[in-house]
């Protein structure tokens, strides 16, 4: 098989953006759930639940802006985004 | 192939107490090793952490070795698990071996400080005497079930409340005094002291090729001789339990309150990752608690879950709310409330809290609940019909009659 050079889209896939919740801070305010309805649900007690079941859920590219918004809007600064090797 | 491991081994427990000369006479002088040599020996030995997580010890050492700043090395002797006393026994009988592990690592890593942190369960005499002339700071901290979680220990050593913190920043990057911090269980340190002296090949002469060495186990519950033993890794559960003489065992809780049950019919299972996986159990901190055939397992499990809910550091919403919910549902099941949704509801809640806390407490508690429902399935069904098969159950029968 010929070796194909990496182009931009392939390169991007080597890194995934994830959302981290600091559970010691989160007080179940819920604005992140509204901003990221496809990524986060809400549990019996009003706290966010990653729908994927992942500890730090992957943020797909199309949701990155909403996620940035959620990080800025969390009243207790419990959220952060980070890039990790996928 | 090594021969199949039998039960008893004598590497850690025949120490010389606080007497350093006797210790050196028994084990030989502690060699000074360069980091590369120590890392190679620990990696080749296959030693895994004996504090619960079971990760390769070498991986953790390597993580702090890469830091830009000189690290801090911490021996974790908090032992907050009520069913565990192996760290207390080790620090009582063989404190110098633990201190050797700290010292050999601290020297190889050019550590800024070496600290031995002990909880209230540790008898202070021998370890204090032993630490006096060694380059190690001995620090006594408050106990509690989650106080031994790595980040709680680091917070405690930094003079803050000994509660777990958000694990986003690993303690291997920033821990005690914001320095890269290596936290290892005291038994892991004692094992490193042996590997540093005798090498990886010697270490591997006990245990299995993919799970070598020995481990300490604390045996309690329905046994005539409770206590701490040392056994080869990969011993059969029945062989490890034999010296304690189990009495009418119905099941064994492997790994403590964050662990899982193995039914008495399966005591031929080896204490390895692979053979314990079907039960979602792991050796963990080496707790083996025997349940007898007369005690109602749901009664006992409900009491354990009560305890776990009370031990939540009450920082994280899912843990703070979900654990008491599981405790109360398990109690309802134990006393014979005939609500057929209870098992499903418990399973749902166990899945819901998993992975949603700053420390491993919700995950461990959920594992225990899920295991209780699975292993005592027949018992659960009987309770839902209003009866309890256990002779000594007071609750289900009185409610049902
Ligand atoms: S916005 Fe912040 S505090 Fe509110 S639920 Fe989300 S993470 Fe928790
Ligand atoms: S998960 Fe539970 S025990 Fe752990 S820090 Fe959060 S509240 Fe405390």
C-alpha cells in the first residue's frame, strides 16, 4: 500500500477534545446540560451525566463552540476542555 | 514455568522490628542504586502497587522521574479500610523494610523529601523508633475511609483538609509542596526494598509469571484465626484462606468494601486479575472477608453500604446523593420490602454514580452493590417473596411474618 501523506483532517483526528467536570465544584446548576444537550444528560439529583458514559466525554468538533460557552458559563468554574491523544 | 504457587511465603513479615542492626543482619545492607538501575529492576520484577489500584509500580516511578523539579516521595500508611490491617502489621513487624523502600527511591530520584504518612490505625511505637535515625519524615494524619486516597493524602500533607481533590492534575505532576509526588503504599515500598537488594529474578521466584511476587492479605469474618498472612500472588483463594480456618463460608468479600464477592463454591479460583475478573473482583489491598452461611448477606451488605455512604467526603453531587440512595434501597431489600423494582433501581444507581466523583469512592461502592445483587441473586429473589433463607436474619422474617 502506498503511504499517503497526512492531510489536515487526518491530523486532527489524532487529537480529541474532551470535557472534564470537577465534581468537587459542580453544584448541579445545569447550564452546561442546556448548552450541550447531545453530550450531557441530567441525573436524579440535577447533576450532569455524560451520555457517552465516558468519564471525560469527547466533544465532537461541531459542539466545540457550545462546549467553550459552557466552560465560560459554569458559575463555579467546574468545567474545562482539554486535548488528549485519541 | 514456575510451579503453581502454594499459599504461605515469608518475605515481609519476619522483620526485626525497630532494631536496625538486626534488620541489616536479616536482609543485608541497602544498596544505593542509580535511577536507571532501580527502574529497570522494578520494571523487570513486574511489581504492582499493593494499595488497591494494582498498577505497575515502575510506571509511577517513571512519571515523577520526568518532572523538572525534584520530587517528593510518600509512603502511604493510612490504611483507612476497616477490614485491612496488613499495613499496620507490616509497619509494626518490619518498619525498616518500608523505610528502605522510601530511602532507595528518594536517593535514586534525588527527592527533595521522603515522607512516611501513617494513619491512626498504625501502632506508633515501632515505626517512630525505626524512623528516628533514617532520612524520612514521619507524619501522623487523621484516618477515615477516603483519607488514604492519593489526592486526599497529598492535601493532608499540604496542611489542608484530607479530602480528595479533582484528579485532573495528577499528583505525579503536582502534589506535596506543588512538587511531582510519588505516593506508594507501604507494602509496595517494602517490596521495592527487596527488589533493590535481591533483584527481579529473585522477586519472580514466587507467584506467577504474569503476576509475580507475594502479597499480604488480611483475613477476617467467619474464620477461627483472623489475621494477616503473606501468600504468593496467584494462590488459590482456598489456599490463602486455609491458615485462618474458615467456618461455614458462604462467600468471600475480596478486596474489601470497594471489592466484590466470590461465592464459596468458587474458592478454587486463583487470586489473579484474570480469574477474579468474572466476579469483578481484584486483589486490591488484599482483604479477604468470609461471610458464613447463617448471616443474611443483604443485611450485612446494607450495613456496609450505610458505612460507605457515611464515608463520602460529601464534595461531589453524584456520590453525596447516590450513595445514601443505594444504602436506603439496599436496606429496604434487606428488611423484606417487597418492591420488585428495587434490584433494577440499585443497578441503575450503581451505574449512574460510576465514574462521577473526584475519587474512586463511588466506583468502588457501586462495584460492591452490583456484586451483592449478582452473587446473592437467589437471596434477593427470596426477600422479594418475603422470606430470608439465612438462619440468623432477624429483619426479613420479622417483616414478612
Ligand atoms: S454548569 Fe457547572 S455547576 Fe452547573 S451543572 Fe454544569 S458543571 Fe455543574
Ligand atoms: S467522590 Fe465521594 S468520596 Fe470521593 S471526593 Fe467526591 S464526594 Fe468525596
